[in-house]
């Protein structure tokens, strides 16, 4: 999927991209309005956070999201 498809496609595909990048489920800390500029900001934040943490998205997340834990 291209960046343009992620930025302009439906919200479910955008959230699927997020789950793929962070390696699992997440919850929104701040769910932005669904506009292209906000999606771009979320994407950049996630990719920057992964880069700054040696390729791993930390459980505490970034400005927008945090990881969820699975309860058995």
C-alpha cells in the first residue's frame, strides 16, 4: 500500500497500517480528526518513534497512540 493510499483511503485501512507498523493492537491517546494532514502527522510520529527506539515501537507509544496488551 502506498503512502497516498494510506493518507486518502478509508480509516480502517489507516488503522491497519498503524497496527502493522507498531506490531499489534493500540489505543488512541489523541485521535485526530480524519484529514490528510493529521494522518500524515500520525504516520511521521510513528515512524520517528520506531527509528528513535532501534526499530521497535515502545509500549508507552508516542503522542498519538499506545500499545495495548493482550489479556488471557
